[in-house]
C-alpha cells in the first residue's frame, strides 16, 4: 500500500520540472530552446521508467494506482505532450515571445494528467486535475500581446473554475453519503446490488457533469471552439489531445472501478453525452470557416464516439472490447489530429499562421507533400479505410453492437459520415481550388517537419503492423476491467 517506487515516473518528472524552472529563471529567456529540449528528454526518460518496471500496485495509502491501463494512457500522454512540444519550436525560439516557462508549463500539465490517470481516490483525482488546469490556464493566455489569447485564457479560466466547483460539489456529496473517498471502499459499498442511494446518485451526476466539461462533451462544450481559436496554435494542438485523453481516462476508471456496480445509473447519462456530442459536433462543424474551430467540433464528435466505448462496458463479464476499442481509438486519433496541426503550423502567410480553411486552397499545387500529409490525417480522422482511424472507430462501434446497442452504433456511423463532410471539404479545397496566396511558405523548423512526416506515416501504414498496439490496448483494458 505504501510502495512509493510505483510513482517513480511522476516523482522524476516533478523533480525535473522544478530543476528546469530554476534553470530557466537563472539563464533567462535565451534558455528557452534548451529548456524545451531538456523537457523532451525528461518525457523520454519518464516513458522509459514506466516501461522499465511494469509492476501493478497501490501506493500512498491506496490513493495512487499503477496498472496496465495507467501505463498505456501515460505513455500516450507523454507522446502527445512531446509531439505538441515539438510543434512549439516557433514559440520557444522567436525572440518576440520566447519564454523558458512554456515547456515547463507543458511538463507540469503532463504531470497533473499522469496523476489523474493513476488516481485511486477522489482527493488524488482532484489534486491531479487542478495541477493540470493551473498550467493550462497560463498556456492558453501565453501570448500576452494577443487580445485573442488573453480573451481565450479568461474564458477558459472562468468556465474551468466553474466546472471545478461543480466537480468538487459532486465529490463532496459522494464523500458525504458514502463516508469514504477511496475507490476500493466505494466499490465495496456499491457491490450489494441495491439501488444507489439518492444522495450518492446526485453526487455522481454532478461529478460526471464536471468531468464532461474537461472532455468538452455536449452540453458542456461551449468553451472549446472559442478557446481553441484564441489560444496559440501549438497550445490548441496540446489541448486537443493530452488533456482530453487524461480526463477521459479518469472518467473511464471512475465509472468502471468504484461505480462499476451502478452502471445502470450512469450509463444513460453517458449515452446522452455521447449522442449529443456526436450530433452537435458533426453538424456544427459543417459551417466552420476557421480550421481551429473546426478541429474543436471534430474533437467533440470524436469524444462522443469514444464515450460509446465506455457505454459498452458491462460489469461482471470478461468482454473488454469497449474499453479496448476506446484505448485504440485514443492512440490513433492522436496521430491524426496532431498531424493536422503540424501541417497548419508548417505554413506561413507573410510570417503569420494560417487559420482559415480557405487559406489552404490549392495547397496540392504549391506544397504537394504537405497536402498529401494533411489529406492522410483528415481521411484517418474521418475513419476511411484502410487508414488508421478506421480501426479505432470500427472497434468502438463493434463493441456497441456486441452489447445490443445497435441504435447507438448506427448513430455513431451517421455522425462519422456527417463529420467526413467537413474533412472532405478541406481535401477538396486543397486539391481542386486555385491558390489564394502565392506567398504561402513552408516552415523550415525541423521538429515540425518531423512531426508531419511521422504522423502521415503512422496513419497511412498502421494497417501493415496493427497487432502490437491492438494487443497493448487489449491488455490495458483487461487490467482495468478484470482487476
């Protein structure tokens, strides 16, 4: 119960963050590139520590858990944070806004996410969540000279604080009626098979509402389009992946383990979140002209589909296909969405970032490799075979069919078809429209170009070697569901 060695990756990352913060403060703003590089090295070492000793167990009095599910998601978080940091090379190099604290904030946000994923107690859950949030608030408003960035930061802080209050109220009710904050004790209390007490049910509903904000599920999505549009583009790429993955993993563990015995209560709530997210995210994205806002709605519809995997969970059975599909979907979605942002950040119009979809007109004629990479990532996000994104969606929707939720799976297919409309619109603009900007230039930043190539290769050739990732997702799901 007190084997703190299980938390060695988190402890290393915390120490590395504090040392890098001191290094940046002593060396000044010129140290920003060095701090960013060392942060990437810290992520790599942390990943190595996770893989080096894959032991399962509890630490810190049962408040911290390490299992296959946590390791899988943590490695995914480190990869997402590392790729987002690579896309931030312009932020940490340009003299106009280079600041060494940027990569350190990314590091501490990632640390908070890792603590969320391994939380085995309601108090640990909240501590990890707020550590992540405090760093993200600053990152969104990082460009102090930009009115849009400051406005996005204020909106995110205000609504984020409100959602944290809702979440904390829900957790307080759960503790008040259950008398415990530990996951194991909660699961034991709810194992009797009796109906969930009304006070505990209200607390769980408020808790789920607070967490739904963190994953931008409808109707708690209102912050996402505005914040994504106003935040610096590398920060938007980060927000679209790692924080959402961590919050979704937290929701999955919370619903499956301590509240798995009352799935009949929370499953209808999650079904509503999934259906509303798929419908609104699919149709609202069709009218967007800003690609960052479009990716916000893309994220919403994908979160809806991911929640279908959670709905397919059935307590007391050996079927883990829903959670397995969810984890595989997360991993493959990461490469698709990061690839889209990598292409966006690879382009400049008179030194300014490209944000309007119309700015991509004729990209296949001016920059064919970037257009091909963007097309591959968009087709993957749309779930078009044989690209990587198809496999994640297929497994999630197949799990819903297996659990007699055919209507929900059919709705997921319809939402995917609708969402494919705005992905295909971008491809049409790139390949069939005439270029609007003859001065559109490609970046020379090597990290950004590397991410473009990596993501395009993964989404295109995943079909050749799918077994390792699919097996890892299956084992992670089993460690969560069958423990």
